[in-house]
C-alpha cells in the first residue's frame, strides 16, 4: 500500500518516524544515573578536570600530593602520580588539562606548577616560586585555543603568572591585579564586546566579587563588581550574541554568597539564592548553555534551566558527605564530576552525548 504513495509524502513520513524514534530514545537514555564515589585519595580533593580531547578521561588532585587519572566510562582509576616528596609537601590546589589533552597542569602549595605528560604518566616540567601557596583553592586555567599557554594565580594570590609550556621559565607576571586573593580564572572568547581582539582574554575573579578582563600581556580591558563575596565565574559557552535573535543574552554567572548574572552594558540581571546561606564554590554550564550546575559548601550539587532572561531552579542532583570544592562536565555533557573534602571524587552519568548548541544527541 505504501508503494502507491507519492515520494514526497513517503519522505515526510520517513522523517517523522525517525524524529519519533530519536525523541523516544533520547528521552529514555537521558535519564540520570546513580552517583558513584571514587575514593582513591587520602586527603581532601581540591580539583577535578575532564580532558578536552578524550570524552571519558578525567583527573583529580588532592591534599595527599597525588594526581589521579580515571575512566568515566568504566568509573575506575587508571593511574596515580605522586607529586609530593619526603622533603617537601606539595599538596595539589588545582588541576587542568591543556587544550590538546596531552598534559595535566597541577598547582601546589609549594608554589610550584607541575606539568604531567598524560601518556607517559610522569612529570616532564615544573615551574617554581610562581603559584599561589595558600590553603584556599587556587586559580588555574589553560588556553582553549593554544595548548602551550596557561595562567595561574601568583604567589601572593593577587596577580597572575603566565606560562608558555615550551619555555623553561614563566612567560610573564602581572603583579597585584586585584586587591584581594583571586578565586577563579578562565579564558574569555574574543567575541565578547570588551575583548576587541582575535585572541582570547583572561577573566579573573577575586574573593571580594571584583571581575577583571585582561589581555595575555596584562593590558586592562574591562572590570565589573557583583557586590558580594565570590568564588567562581562561568561565562555562557556560546559565541557572544549568537542567541540574541532568539532572545537569549550571553552573560557571566558569578557564584559566592549568592549567584549573580552579569550582562555587558546591562549590569546584574538576576540573583539566585536557592542554596541558602552556604557559599557556592563552582559553576558550570553544559556545552549548549541550557543547564547551569552549581556546587557549594554542604556537598550539594544543584541545577538550573536557562531561559532568555532568567534561570529556573530544577532541584538537587546529588550530594557528598563533605563540602564540594570543584566540579567539571565531560566534553559532550555525558558525565558530571565533583571534588569533595570527604576525600572522594563524585561521578554521575547525565545521559546521552550532547553535541553543542544544536542539542542533537547521539544514539548509542
């Protein structure tokens, strides 16, 4: 009977069936799994990070001087690298992968930035007397465009140290950029209106809620304040202005005592207070910017749905027994990982792979 239908109608029916199957499988497969807690550290876990190249590979750093490598797919430990020695305690404050995924950067309380080769599992380089040595979480970021560029908060925590990983010494120092300790550092895409260059810019956030944007050579570009203590900042992931036709504004979310949303040329648009009186330590958007995850003291992860002019609270995701100090998402939003003071790394499967702002999912 179907043979006698026009080709155009058959084509439309085929597309309708494919869309229905895709929707059914997507809704079925994207149910969140059960969180698992990996306990391979003997100290407070201070940082976690996913590899930007390997969708399942992630690492953690802790106050036992170790950097661990894991597989998110199998939820198991792959390798352990010990940074600390008998003569000097080098507790890890933060970890990041370079943009090509070949190296892990680890800042330590011994003022050292260690560079670890992922394939060989050994330290290949280190920079001394250049990283923040306080007990609070240090700022550390890797350039998403250039695998050899990285930046961390300097020894007193108020400035920046820039690195070219091809050089044996730090590339540059930006002293006393802030009047208080820097809590978070990230790179900003060149499409943001205050960047005005073809290269990425550095966005740094101090604990008093002051955010500053500077170039790689230390030139000042932009500054704004949120009016409360702050620990983490998360720009929306899309190119600035791409969602304007649909009414979505690119913004920067700043988390601390409260969560504030900042829009250039507009100011603070909204404030989120669902976490109560406990401070927020980390914010992360999914790759399409549709969901915002927050991690806070008390060990609870929460999520929000992003709309054109506001965020709506969706509820709690899972929790640790101790405070959460860092959080990250896998490249395709399949997994969420957290670092906690209870010495564990939390991992949760979120659903099927999500490939960017198009929101298409892969059926596996």
